C-alpha cells in the first residue's frame, strides 16, 4: 500500500470542517497541510449540521476538490454534507472503506468520527481517500445517486 507521499498525488484544495477541535482534528489538519494540500478550514467549532453543509457547499460549488468533515460519530456531518446536491460523503472507519468509497462511489467528502478514530487510522483513511481515483466503469451507478 502506498502512502500519499509515495503516490506523489498532486496537491488538491480540501475543505475541512469539524464541530469540535480536538487533538485528532489538529492532527488531521496538520497531515493535510504537510502533504502539501491547500486546506480551507470552515465551521471550526460550529454545530455539526452547519459544518457538514459548509464543507459540502464548497465541494459542490467547485471551491474545493474534496472535503473532510468530523464530528463525534461522523454520522451527523456526513448526513448534513449529503444534503448538498453533488456531494457524496462517506463515513469511513478504515482505509479500505475510504478506498472503496472513492473507487466505486466517487465519494468527494470523507467523514471521520472523533470518538473512535486514532491519528494513525485517520492518516490511513486520508491517504486512501486522497490517492484513490474513481472507477470510470462505475459512472452509471454513481449517476443514480443524483
């Protein structure tokens, strides 16, 4: 498995939002910046519905290529982001789920739960999410999502 550094993925603009600042969110932000991405922080500490929507709007509006959202379980921010047309947010708990969400579902936002995600697992999820391309053979299926 390649890390993002090994994959030499091009820098992307990433919208990042969390309803609660924690050591994990600080680590996620630092990891994204260290990887050379342009990180736009939105909704830092705002309620989770506002955070999810704000990140979703940046991604759907083309102001960010991908999004990362966090809340206690990751569920609320993913649901809020998915209310924005054009957003395909996936709550991921491991790298394989993130890889599959990108490959088969063309997910453009990844949601992380603050309760159980460790910094190591978060980095693995981000690496997989940002280094994996969508499978063009899945376009017709993804189009059914709206």
